[in-house]
């Protein structure tokens, strides 16, 4: 396996460390100010206009899990009163607050504002209510209407834009800083450039062999994508990453010495067992050519871009329509169908997350749709994205192996 390492991997680590260093500095000195924010469909460009550093509770929870540090915070939160079937991201994050631990050992600042950009998941509201209560910080819930059709109505866009202006006013009142329109437009321009570069990277996976894995390798890229999307560092990172992957594609190099299977993956990975899970696919030389999880922060490979000429409006459009979690199941079906057809996939893998019922509910019907309606081989497996207690390695490995054995026979029959 020609694994995704080298410059990209090292620079990704540096950029994440740089973000945590900004948070640590904010905790020690009070500058720059910090604001809690969700990943999905967020308005980080508004924060950049003030020079504010975002705190992402999801990223902190994810980092705890991938570093095998999530179980103790989860148990702490359960001892505090959180139910065993509550979102494990929430429990890891809240438990870490209660314990006073962070993924890097540094400090997290007290936010000047807890900004809940409510997109798709009603757990976000209670999660951020609790964060605000524990940290004694003011809470603002930015209400984003659910996408009810292919495009949001002008009234929906105006509704979100009005709230964005309220957020600007609230931050000015809390911090004494003034909103910098030029800096806002520049942040939106950086987002536009990052989205274009990221989209071009995602489209490289349409090639055979794909030069990168659009699930496991994409997760390496998603840290800088979310933390530095609206910053020059993000533009530089993705420009160089695209150049490296284009060169790899031009040489005809894939993820493995040969590419035997191409799959689309739905759902986040089991982060506490990320390496083990990836190896289950690597032994079959199965490359993920597309994934829904890589579009949680933004769905850009189908054309949407932020626009510095219409900054507030396109930030609102991104929050409303161009991220995975604010869309209906039928829209997610269509997204996966397009991946299967346009990225030339052999099958679909659905990873059900036990502690995330809102995201995972209905995935059984999704499996039936792809297998019975579209005739696409589909595997359905269960574990958790954060809680290591819900990962049954032998059972999952057996199901993955059986799926690829069947897929191998299916491909052979088609070839004949």
C-alpha cells in the first residue's frame, strides 16, 4: 500500500498543532478571543473578520478518540448523568471539560460566545447549551431552516443573513472589536479558493486508479479544511496538496499497488479503531473513491462556492444547502447515487453509528434502496465514531471480508 504520507501528512499535523497553539495562547492571554462553533455548515468567515479563533468541540472529541483517549471522558460524563445512548461526541467533549483534559495537553480558552449554528442535528442545541452552562459563556443559537427542496427560498436566505448580522452585533458588544468588512471578504475569498482546490482533489478520485482514498485519506485533509478554510494557510495547504496528488495521478499511482475495488462510504469512521478499520479495506485493495462524511463541513464537489462579492448571502447559502447534515435522506440518496455513477464505484459501505441516531436512522432503508432499487452491492456495519466499547473487531472484519468476497464474484460474473 502506497500510503498517504510525506509532506501532506506532516503539514496537516503542523496546521492542527498551530490551531491548538492559538487556542492555548487564547487561554493563557485572552487573545485572540475564542468562539465555540460547529463544523457543519458554519460561518467561520464571520469570526475571521474579527480575528477570532474558533473552538470546535467536535474536533476535540474526534482528536480524543483517534488518540485513544475518549473512553475516560465518556465514562466521566456518564457518571455525571449522561445516558449511555447519548451522542458519544457530546459525552467525550463534556467529560473532557469536567476532567480538565485536552487532546494535546494544552489549554482551551473560555469562549466569549458559544455560537450554535443549528444545522440538521437537534443534539447540537443541547450540547451547546451545556457547553455554555459549564463554561459560563453567553449562547447564541443561529437557527438554520432545514433544506426542504433542492434550493433554499429567498426568504430562508434572508432569515439566515439577518441572524448573521445579529451575530456580528453580538460579538462587537461582547468583545469591543469592530467588524472588518474587508477582512470578511478576504476570509470568504479564502474559503472560495479552498473549496475549489478541495473539489478538484475530490474529482481526482474519479480516475482509475484513484491517487488517494476519499474516506481515510480525506480525513487527513479534513482537519485543515475545517480549521483553516477561511485562512491563507488553508489555501496554501490545499494548493500544494492538489499539486502533489495531480502528480501522483499523472504517474498512474493509486492508493495500493493495484486497485481491486472502488467503494463509496456513508457515515463517519470508528475513530478509536481508525487504523484497524482502514486495514480491513486495505487487505482487499479497496479504495474509497467518495464518501458522505467528507462533506459534513461542506458539499463543494457539485459546484457551490462562497462568493466575496456576496459574502453574507453565500455564507447563508452554505449553511442552508451545501453541507451534508442539513439535507434530507432522499437528497443523501441522490448524493451517493451520483458518487456511484460518476466516481465509478463497485459498491457502497454504510457505517451505522450507534450513538448518533439522527444521522444513522434510516440507513437500513438506504441499504434496501441501493441493493433492491439500484442493484448496487451494499454492506451495512455497526459500531461507533467515538466510544470504543461498541467496536466488535472480529464481527466487523468477518462482514467486510464476506462483502468483498461476494463483490469479487459479482465483478467476475459481470466480466464474463
